[in-house]
């Protein structure tokens, strides 16, 4: 996805089956969009007494599990914010609100977005 200033960030989008427009959960965090299946993250669940089978392995660290939320009628958008992993730019937590708004308003393809975008994180 290209932000207003031309910087490209990378986004994983999970959506329910079908063509209906749905609300999109945007899981904005500095942890990267693909960290949910790494051995270190999967091992965290055991420390609190949960089996790894509790989650699908599709979720990013501390993000919504797409397997659950897509079944509830939501799409899940997991961006790598500016400067995280392969996304371009320099990571800055100050003034992140404008970039989040850009991601939420243009994210994940308006062809299926209902216009309702709850934030996560």
C-alpha cells in the first residue's frame, strides 16, 4: 500500500469468503505483520497455560486472529508500519495517527470495505 507521501508499506489482508462489504479490523503495531507464527511467539502461549492450537497461526503478535474474526464477518488488515520489516521509511511512533488514518481509509481495498474500521492495538 502506498501512503500519501509515496512510502510503500506492506499489508496482509484476510477477509471473509464472499463479496459483501465488511468492516476492517486494522491491527497497527510495531511488531510486524507476520510474527504470529514464529517459534518464539508461539511458545508464549505455553507460558500462560494455553496450547498453540488456541490460535490459528495467522495472527500477528498481539493482534486479532483472522481465523476467528473473518468467521464473525470482519476483514483483518495487518500492516507493517513505516520502517518495520520490509516496509519503506523510518519508524517513528510520534505522529503515527495520520499514517494510521491513511492505512484505515485506503487500506485493504475499498472494493470490500464497508466503511467501518475499528482499530486494534
